C-alpha cells in the first residue's frame, strides 16, 4: 500500500473517532492538555508561542490562547494560499473569518520575527510514540515547521496517539506530544 493511502486510512479512522466525542468531552480533555502545558518547562519559559485557533474537531485551544495571551506573545497561523502566515493574536475582537476554512484569524501585519518563537503548539490528525506527526494532507504545518527552530509540542486526544504512523521526508517530528 502506498504511504498516501495508508495516511488516508488513518485520517478516515480518526475522523470517525472524533465525531463520537461531544463538544463537552473535547473541552474536558483539552483542559487536561492545558494542565500539562502549564507545567511543561519549555512552555513555561517561553515568551513567544505559536498556537493555533482550533477547529471543531481538534484539541480546543480558544481558552488557552486567551489565557496565555495575558502573559506571553501569542502568534496564530493564517492561511495564505498554500502556506501559513503568522500574525499576533490581540484578542477575539481583532479576528476575522479566514477565507479558506472559516477559522477565525488575526488581522494585522504578518509577524516578521519567526526566530523569536520559542514554542509551537501543533495540531495533528495523528501522532505516534516516536513523536512523528501526520496532518490533514495539505502540508501547511510541515512547510512552516521546517523553517522554525522552536520547541514543537504536538497536542491530541488519546486515540490520535498511535504506535506508529507512516512518515515521509517532508514530515516534521515533534519534540513532545501531549495527550489525554
């Protein structure tokens, strides 16, 4: 079986599992990840963090972004064609609906200092025990992460952490994966 076919099978299986969780269950599980994050030494020391504004099937980050924006510089990705641009989060009032996926994105100028990012909180469809990550298949994060020297923290629900996942040369490994 081709690697792309293997990845698609995993994506389909995870999608079914995600649908079985209620929003309340996602929030409870996400709060557990938030607790782990709040004691992670790399995250605690970080002054600039690249987060993501969660979609309905991902680890819920809205509360995390809001809370941590009070003490850290929070950067969020915005979709620009086939890549991600980075912009500083300055509150929900300064966000607009993204063009491609309808995910709220910060307005304002592009963040020009990616070398200042200390930690990246990375979503994924699946991760494995060797900290490999598999995304949705568009390579947005892989393109971005190849150019960042920041500590990479993957976050996922427990059923998204597999023994192993297929990887190729473009996939970027995480430094740590937090799950619940």
